């Protein structure tokens, strides 16, 4: 049986996780503080070797070689712990990035354990209210949101927000990111009254800090659109989805896979309102984008096929719907087994 809910893209998925990691990655520049110590020759060698392995891991990650990237970071971590112990600054740098790799691989349990350990290390290094701690808390929130552990996501996001507001001020751009993650936990739980003011506050901060055409603004607009759609406020959702589509197209290009997500969301909105003639070209465009970019047998292609098939099914055109359903099912069986 086809799952209709699967065709409605949920907000704040992998893109939101990557946003959180941007802040963590920024700590790489502080690894040089290691050199301020009086290091033994063996420790100096360990620093050089571990940083080289981390650099190689990053290169492997960019090439999509996640298993290789993990193996390199694990080796780097072993060197650091052997020479400096488990609570060193290099551990605070490496663990969140290693955790992110495991989350990319789908091993969320391992990722969570590493993030929690990283939080403990960073708290000892910098104190429990340091912005560095909030960075890893938000990457942990992304894991919890993606695995539907919304109470945990709320707790770590709220803590990260409190840390950033105290350390950086209520209008700082980093506060907007924490607001975004906290609102996502509420939105995914259907607590629209709690999510909406957070998203609106984040949007105001982002537009002031980055301008109205920044990708962070686009992500927040997308979540606001989902909120209004889920509430049944389709008119406001349409306005926001149209703005999101235009912004994604300008930022990422007319054939980008990033654009396919808001296109699908707008199309779903039209389908749910019975506006099939407006929905059809959007579903077809989204399908063409993912099929060209990812291939005819990719999982996202199956999702796009299913969405278009549902449109035809809803308007009683089974002759066009059934072949699409069958093709989507065949792709999923091949991909998932």
C-alpha cells in the first residue's frame, strides 16, 4: 500500500544537520592552541599525524567515501587518546565530526554516543555555558529530530539556545540557528503554537543579519510554509512556498536537487486543495530534476514518482497512476531489498 505521508517532505532534514555542523567545523582553527603546550617529541608527532588523518578524512568525505572517512577519523582519535588522554582539545574537535560521519552512514546510535561524549569533553575544556558546547548540542538535536526523538531534541535545542542567548545576545545570528532547531522539534510534534513564534523570530534575525535572499532564510521560510500547511492555512502556506521556491531557484539553480524539495511541497499543497492542474507540472518538474541529477533508480526518484502517481490516483486517472506506482515500488525494492 502506498504511503501518502511519505510523499510530503518533512522540514529540517539533512540540510538542517549540515547547518549545525558548520559551527562545529569552525573550531578547527583553534586546534593550533595545542602548540602552546610544552609537547614531547612523541606528542608533537602525534599532533601532526592526527591532524593529517583528519584532513584526509575530510577529503574522503567530500568524495562521498564515508566508510573511509570514518576509518581515518577513528585512527586519528586513537592517536590522540594514546598521547593526550580522552579529554584533549583535539578530541573535542574530532569527535563531533566523527559523529557526523556515523549519522551520514545511518548509525544514529553510534553518532549519539559520540556527540554526548563530545559535549562532556567540551564542557570540561570550556565550561558548560560556552558556545562550543552549544554547537555540538545542536548537531545532537539534528540526530534526535531525524530519529523522531522530539523530547530529547527539544531539551538539547533549548539548552543550546539559552547558552547562545547568554553568551552572544538575543539578536545574534547563531541564536537564529538554535531557534530553528528548537522550532523543528515542536513542528514535528505538531505543537504549532510553540513553533511559529520561534520561526518568526529566527526569520527576523536572519533577514537582518544575512539579507532576504540567504539560504538560511530559505530554510526558515520552508519550515514556516510547512507549519501553515499542516495547520490547514493553505493560503498563507502557498505564499510562503512560492517565496521559498523562488529563493531556492535563485540560490541553487533551476535544476538543483535542493529545489526539488520545495517544488514537491508546493505541489502537495495544490494536490490537497484539489488543484490538480497546478500540481501536475510541479510534480513533473521535481521528478525531472531528481531523475537527471540522481539517476532513474534513486530513492528520491521513487519518491517523486510516487507523488505524481498519487496525483493521478486522486483525480481518478488509474491508467497513468498504476505504471508510476509500479516503477516506484520496483526502485524501492531494488534499493531497500
